[in-house]
């Protein structure tokens, strides 16, 4: 049974009780710990700045040429919060908590959601302090608009550029630490693999996307802040670099994947947000000690669907207020690793595996372009595992995906066959992961024979064709364990209890 490590006691005291138990290393010891952060979007930049500010050695990697180009830059609607200046007594933490649980269709953890709504007030203060120009009314108070699905709490916005302003705040904090020499930011680098020895994280394998060099980085803790995977559907509102590679490669090294089939759909095209992600406990640590997952990359707060404008909030909560404390606590209970461990066979094998995959892709020289395969996979997922799903169609998808994958590995054509800066090669590598990950999404959808979140299950509808949720059978987090390609994953269940709503 999975242990989410939720503190005992009343809901409203859980986070404060947890914080009282958290340890912190002495300032003199902190520099000895090396922390690797994958992703410099909202959650990754915020986390890196905080941990570097506490005195730890932080190395942060991202795909783009600037961290300012990550997903949050396109977030336009705003950020929701329990903070209120109005006299509406219904605007508050309890109401926001209720809205979020209901939007997630009762498939999220009460304790995590309550913590998110509790922290939301501090997050708005932080954003204001960082210079986010939220709209204000004639009295100078923050202006709130009410999104669909939220009965009470309104969201705050800065024109139609909210995400970009908030990202600039997190980015500026990170760059301040970089300038002070406390953090290092490496752009145009891709995580190729996670290195785990005796069940504990030891580091990562990376590729410099400009030179093509593959190398290892030792770490006492690895934090995945690599964003969501909704781009798997091809027609998506996500940035082109949005991918599943970092989380899926970690999954193949032992990290459990929770709720992969839950994806938020947008009215304009396939979806906007991956609600599923790597399984984490209350401290945002995966089932692999030392591997933490924050922001959209984890599954933790949204259940089966996301309340509008709650995503930026979660990224900032994870990156500023939760993970810096819980990662510091984990480190305070460890001994710093030694640099020489990157010579161990486990690192060399992971480097060789990454090199082999790159060389394989470079030498296929087939006839079909990477985007062509991506569109085929996306169309298939939309048709068989999109908004409307049925057992038969899902089982058909499980038959077809391996066929597409097989053709991909024999017939993909890259725009150029160069092992230096080569975006076609990068895309092919990420699509190769999507091709495997797609099976896990379908597997999870087959298992969940209920209508839930924004997905309608054909076998689970009433006479008026309204979706029926099945709490008796499916009120649990479905966390999947990888057993090897071609083998069925194992299902681990974390029961979900609702005692406060
Ligand atoms: C069109 C659109 C509008 C949205 N509007 C809103 C809104 O109004 N309100 C709201 O709350 N949310 C909104 N969202 C969702 C929100 O923007 C995202 O959920 C949020 O920005 C995710 O932040 P993140 O830090 O988790 O990841 P991201 O910002 O996606 O950052 C991921 C980082 O990981 C790096 N990375 C990924 N893979 C690798 C790898 N293998 N190796 C190295 N680095 C890697 C990337 O380079 C990047 O730096 C919107 C999303 C979209 C698509």
C-alpha cells in the first residue's frame, strides 16, 4: 500500500504540524549538498531560487534558450486565491477548498488541496512583492473575476499577460541567485535519464543540446519541474517543447505514475493541462527517495480535472512554500554524496543507453517525418482515449500503438542527421517517449471504467447520457509501476477519503 505520509490531526492543522517536524541542516553543511533541478519554468525557477537562497548548491537545467520561454508565459486567465478584500463572507479558504475538490471530481487528496488553498494568500503577497501588476479597482484593491466552476473565489489577473508577469517574478529571483553565485542555470540542456542506485536517486544523465555531449551530474536530490505532457495529443495549446520525457524516463527507473489518463480538455482543442503526473507523497517526494516532483509534473492537487487558474497557484506553492522545506528536510537526514560516484557503472550504463538511443535515431533515415508520426499518435489518442472513451475503443488503441511505434523506429526521417543542435532529433527523442507513454495512458483509462473529470466513459452514463462517477469502485489514486516494455504495468492504489467536505 502506498503511504502518502499525510500528517495526523485536523485538516486545518496538518501543514503547520508537518512544518514543525521538518529538519534543516546547519548553514555550514548546506553547501555540501548538490541539488539538480530539471526545468526552469514557474515551479522550477521558484524552487531553485529558494533553495539557492537557503545556501544549497543548485544546478538547474532547461530545454529553451531562456527560462522565460517556458509554458507559464502563455497563461492568460490568471491565478486564483482565497485572498479577498470584499465583504463576501463566502470567499475564503474553506470555499476555495470545496471548489477545488469538486472541480477535481473527488479524485484528489483533501490534505494537499487544503494546503494549496491555505498557502494561496501568501502566494498573492509574494507575486505583488515581486512586482506583478495585478489589475486593481478604483480604491486600489486587487480586482477579481469569477471563472467558470468557481462559485466564490475569484482569480487575479494582469491584463492577458498574467503568466508572463508571474514567470518574470520567479525568473528574476532565480537570476538574482545566479548572479550571487548561489545557483547555476544551464539552458538548452535535456535530461536523458535518471540514475538510481539501490533504490535511491544518485543523479541524472544530461545532453547539451548545442554540442550534443552526453554527461552525468551527481545529485543528493533531483527535483523534476519539467511540466505536463498534454502535448501528446499533437493538437494542443501547449508549447512545442512540452513533453513527457523526464517523467516517463524516471517512471522507467521506478517512479510510480499516477492518473496518467486524466487530462484537462480546452474547448478550443485537446487540452491544456496534464492533471496526472508522477506520484508524490505529502512532502512532494516520489516513491524513489531523493526524487521530488513539483508543478504540473506531479499529480498531487487537481484530481480528475483542474479548477481554472489553479495551476499557476500550485506551481508557486510547490516551488516557493512546500518543496524548499521538504527537500531541505530530506537532505538534513542524508550524508552528502561524493563526486567520484559518477564513475560508477550505474552512471556509465545510463550514459551509454542515452548515446545508443541518439545514434539509433540518427541512423534510421526513413521516409516519414517526426511530426507525421506525432499527428498519427495524437489523432489515435483523441479518437480512442479523448473526451469520450469506451472499453472496446481503448483496447483497439492498445493494439495500434505498438504498430505505430514499430514503424516509427524503422521509418522515421529527421530533417538533418547531425548530433549537434538538431531540433528534429530532439523532437524524435521526445516522441519516442510519447509512443511508449501513450500505452500507459490507455492502460489507466481501461482500468478506470467510470466517467470522471472531463472524460465520459461510454459504459458509465445515465439514460440522459450524463457521465456517472463510481465512487464505490474508483475512489483511489491509481499509481502505476513500470515492469518493462511489452509487459503490463502493476497498479498500486492509494485510497481517497473525504472527511471534511
Ligand atoms: C495556453 C495555456 C494557458 C494557460 N493558462 C493558465 C492560466 O490562466 N492559469 C493557470 O493557473 N494555468 C494556466 N495554464 C497552465 C500553466 O501555464 C502551466 O501548468 C504551468 O505554467 C506549468 O508550470 P511548470 O513549472 O510545472 O512547467 P513548465 O512551465 O512547463 O516548465 C517546464 C520546464 O521544464 C523544462 N524541461 C522539460 N523537459 C525537460 C527535460 N527533459 N530536460 C530538461 N528540462 C526539461 C522546460 O524547458 C521548462 O523549463 C495554461 C496553460 C496553457 C498551455
